[in-house]
């Protein structure tokens, strides 16, 4: 069966520090991968999605970036965090040609 | 402009009764709709979906209804149980959008004992 992992679970970082969040999927190949952010009391905002290694589409201009160095690995990064980057970050995957997205446990990021 | 709207931020229902969560959309190109359930500090989990060629889909206690003319869908939970207390998200996908989902803001469902 397929599983999705995210780490760390929680993170407290000062403004201006770098960020690296990692997501990996097991038990499938060539998944579509997604990064979302949920701000407090808000819905899910799609940040990036990827349909293959090295293929990244950005939905929202910001100081975040994403990379997919391996088929089942998706990384969210920032060189300098802003206070507004605080939120709950979720990674998700879908098989090809499927609507149902399956989410990881999320990372709670607090920028202080 | 929000294409998927969940106008009720919260809903309180007595245990054993029916819970009805509503979702409105504006984009007539949406052809697939999904409901997700989310507990605090966890990722959303898929509940049930419906294609635009149908008007109803049922899975156990969960039924989703789609009214395309009104651009409205609803999720019915019968009977409501304490474990159903969570935030429910409605999501939709547009034809030829590479299966991307547009999400509503969520409705917090509270089941009272």
C-alpha cells in the first residue's frame, strides 16, 4: 500500500532563516505531487505541483520554492522566511489520471 | 474570486441526527467534486466524490448530492456520530486542468452528544 511521509511535524524558525520541508511517497511510482499551505482558519492554498522529476509548477508567487530531485521526493524550501510564511504545510500525492489526493500528516511552521 | 464557497464556517448537530454540509461553486467547467474530512493537526482524508454526470453518490453514512443547475453540492451524514466532528472541505476540478483541485474554505462540524 502507498504511504506518504512528511517531516518535521513541527518547526519554529526565526524570520530570515532558511526552510526545508521534505515529503516522500512510498509504494507507487511517478505520482503527481503537491504542496499546500493552510493558514489559520483558512482553506487549502495550492503552492506547487509536480507531474514528474524536475517538473515544478508554481501557483502563487512568493519566497518559497519547490524541487523534485527524485520520483517520490518533493521538497519545499525558502532562503529567508517571512512572518507570513507561518502555517500548516501539507504534501499530497495522486496516481496519474486521478482526482483523489492523499495527504501527508503536515508540518506546523511557526515563524517568529 | 472564490470559485468554491462553503458559506457556513461552522455547523452544530445533535448526535444521531442528519448533518448537511453545503458547497457552492461558480465555474461551470468543474466536472468532478470531492469532499474531504480533516482533524486538527492532520492532513485531510478523502471521503466521497461525484462526477458531474451524476446527481447523487452514496457510501455508507455519507451521500453527496450535486445540483448542476444551481451549482450546488451537499454532503449528508446520517446518522451523525461524535467521530464526525471535524472540518469538512469541498473541492472541485475543472475539465483539462491536470486534475488540480480548487478548495473551499471548510466547514467545522461539531456533533453534540
